[in-house]
């Protein structure tokens, strides 16, 4: 992609540790999946450039550490965020229950951002959250969408990022 960037969107990946945030962003940015990832320490930045219609977009993606011990430093990473993918593991109910806490924490620093609730690992059979329950929770939390993904297979990964990118672009045109 050449030419000037029309918009840069700061998008956070939020959620408990080991829900697949790093795997999702790697799949979206690099088109790859690897079995093992190192735990994110603090924050890991990524970028991907795409055309949406006639606009050139930079997705500035901030993969935020999910472990509690990093909570004290997260606020500074949240500032200026325009949107977040709030990710939970479809096979771990507690990660689903914690989605609301992630949204509250992010809104404290960036109150005008939009959210998509992402149920990851839909390739696994031992899921604990149904699609209907995910959609209901997304609606209850004020998310703009609910999407189930698999970083392993790539299913709906690009769709999740593009859904938030399209919404952010719409809001600016």
C-alpha cells in the first residue's frame, strides 16, 4: 500500500490472560498461527494497513497483558484508544464473566471508544458459552457486535478487526 494514511485507529486487545489476544493479532497482522506464545508483558504494539473503500487505514493494535499483576500499568496504554476487541475464551466461563470488568477499566481512560465482544477458540469442542449467550452479553454491555473467532483456523479474525475499523471510519466520515 502506498500513499498517505487517511486515518490511524488505536485499537486495544483486552481480556484475561491466555484467551488468545496475541494469537488473534498475529493471525490478523502476519496471517500465521503458532501453538505457543510467550506471555505478553505490559503491552505489545502491532500495525496493519488496509484500504477501506477509498480510505487508507492504519490499524494501530495494542495487545494488552491480561494478568492482574500488570493492571497498575495498563491505564497508560488505554489512553487515546478509539476501540477495543474484548476477547474471551469460549471454553473458559470466567474469562467471559470478566469481559465487563475489562470494558469498565478501558472506559475509565478512554470513555468514547467502541467495543466488539470476541469469543475466541470456536474451533474447540469443550465450549462453555453459547453463541446466544455471547450475543446477549454483547448487547447488555453496549458492544457494537459479537463475533466468534478462531486464531487457529483464521475463522472470522479479519472480520472482527474490520468490523471495528469500519465502525470507526463511519464515525469519522
